C-alpha cells in the first residue's frame, strides 16, 4: 500500500529543495561582494595587479582565467596590425594611416591583423587571458609586412589571432 504525502509537505520539500539549489548555485556561480557589477573604471587598474584581481575573484567566488593561455592552432602569419574602426568603417589602413590607427586602438578600438594572404582580417587577442599586449607589439600598428606568431581560433564564424609575439 502506497502512503500519501500531505500537499503542504510536498510544497515545503520543494521549497527547501529550491532554496538549497539556489544556495549551491550561489556558491558555485556566485557574485559575492558585487564584483561582476563593478564599473570598468574600477576593474581596469587591476590589470596591473593580477594577484589582487585573483584574490578578489576567489573572495567573490568568481572564475577568473587570468594568466591561462588561449587555445588554438599555432600559426605564423605576415601582414599588418590596424584598428577595427577605420579598417571596417572606411577600409583605411597602411603606413599612412598608422598614427590614426594607434590613436583609435589607444581609445579602445579593437586591434585587427590583416594577413597578406587572401583571408579575412583577424581580431587580435592576447596569448594569455588578462595580460596586456606588449607595447612593442602596439608600436607595429600600421607597419606592413609584420610577421606574428600566435594561435588561430574560430568561434561561430569569427576568427581571432591570440598573439604571442612579433618576429624580428
């Protein structure tokens, strides 16, 4: 004979189960201390203090990939670094456009790599999460014939180059 459970007991059990699930999700995917809602202006200085950023992430129970290498297929490509705004908006690039491209990248425009080969421009990423591109890489914006090494990756038709260095 099957025993029936009172409806209010079922409701209480379901409510407790839901609360427990939410609590576990909060621990696993949490945003304690409001770190995910910090303004960009408060997060940006942490790039120069990655240890502090990692400690804050642990306290906030947030996964942080800083320092981990970006996966992808190793490549060596020849081409030009330029800014996304001018290249995509007006197809401006090249040495005559170098100053403008550096200014746009400094203002936050995405950095692109335009290969000499017949292929689409690639969004430039850093080889490691949370690590800035070295200034010597950025000094080569607008210089044709630059040879770069890194990892090529593609997600949903969007290709990117996780740059490790410029060959000299």
